[in-house]
């Protein structure tokens, strides 16, 4: 029987708190979403002033990163390089930078998706949240 790490609610809270701190430090109004390894939503937080659509985009970015086991920006790059047929990939619906997988002991245990500012800034917030786990 194989064993692997998994996200606990306490882990999710730590990630969310650190991501929120990064966003607030930069005065960025965003939505932060955290999923488990299967892309199922565990946390959704829309900061004051975040665009309403960000509450739809952030979970999609997290789901894409969790299911793909890679940053969502990779899919954006694939499409931008001309492989537009990738847009038909099932279940992956937010192929934009800002979704980052959470990897522990070589296993994807979840992902963070952020939406509301520039994509690179979304990713910065997601990575700051994940860093709080000390992986």
C-alpha cells in the first residue's frame, strides 16, 4: 500500500493567510482559491474590491494546476505557441497564469489559484501562500 501526504484544513488556512498577506502588502484586490489534488475546492476568499469574475477564474486556475500537476501558465504558453486545439481539453478551463500546484514529497496535494491582478502577480500571491507550508 502506498502512502502520500495530503492537505489538511490547517494547511489550507496557512496557505490562505500567507497569500492574503502577500496580496494586502501589495494592495492587490484578488480572489484566492485552494483545491485538493483532484481540483475540488477547499477554500475561496474574495478580498474587498476584487472583480466579481475573479471568483470564477481563481478556482478554475487552481483546478487546472491541480489536475495538470503543473502551473496553469504552461497551458497558456502551449496555446499561445499555436496549439489552439488544447482549448478543447476536458475539465481544464482556466488556462491562464496564476494557478500553482502544491507539491509535497513529490506528490501534488492541491493547488492555489489567484485572480484579480496581472497574471504574474496572481502567481506571485499563489507562490507566497504555498511557501507558508515550508515544503
